[in-house]
C-alpha cells in the first residue's frame, strides 16, 4: 500500500485529508511545522513528522509514494512568507520529490494561478507564487495533479462541484470539505494524472466533474 505524505497537515484542508485517509485505512504521514502543530492532529491514526519548509523537511519524504501539498503561508502573513512557503518551499519539495521518485504529486493551488495579472491586486503576489510553483511542478517530470479551488468556505460539503469558473466572482467558491474530497478522488483515479482542474461549488458529482 502506498504511503501518502500530507504537507500542511495541520491546516484546515490538511486535517480533513489526514483524518479521512486514515479512516479509509491508507498509510498516512502527516508533516507539520512544530510540536505544537503536532498536538492538533494527535489521535488521527497517522504517523506525524515535524518538518519546516523554511528549514529541514527532506526526511519527511523518505519511504513515501505520494505527496499532497496543501501547505500555505496563511492569509495573515506578508509577501515574504508567501515567497518562502508557497513558492520557494513548494519548489524545494518538488525537487526533493524528484530525488525520491515520488509516484504522484497533488498540489492544492488556487484559482487565478493560471494568470495572476487577471486576479485581485491585493493577492497578486500570492497568485504569482502559486503560478510559478504550479509551472515548476508541470515541468518537473513528476506525475502531477493540480487543483485550483475557489474561495474556500467552512461549510459542509455536498459532493457536487464544477470545474468551470463562474462568471460572477461571488460564485467562485467551494467548501474545504469538497476540496478535500476532490483531492482524495485524484489519489485513486489515474484519469486525473498530469491535469489541472479549477474547483467551484456546482451541481456535478466530483467523480464526473474530474473525469
């Protein structure tokens, strides 16, 4: 059975992934930045390892087959942390994944990463970071899937999405539950390999939308 490394495991999406994958019987390694973060996912029936994208993390990849990258600098940090985590940190993980012959790399990115020039000015630096990291992954030689969810909400998932960006920016939203479900679908479906999907609340079952 594959060992899945979740990077950003103490984040809102990361916690959902670790918990559900462990419940499914998957072998999960959860990477968190500090011992304090480790306490947040104790009891999830996963192996927890401390690794810092701004420091040492390479040990976390040893023995793993799949990586889910859902780490982020967070909305309350500045452009410097975005650069170090969302861009440089992601690129370092991708390089390490190549060295470790990772079988599948799933990147949780962001809507607007395809063309930061068209995104909100206030988060342009964030979208640039995501754009560069996504592009670096596509050129790495790794088998990848890139998911670009809309604005994330903490509401119950429905299992229904669309990959077509709504014209109304207010409708470019999706729950973290459905985003996590989309990630898990991609783990088990080779049809999503080497593809990029945007994710929004919709009316199509996840498996059909990502077909």
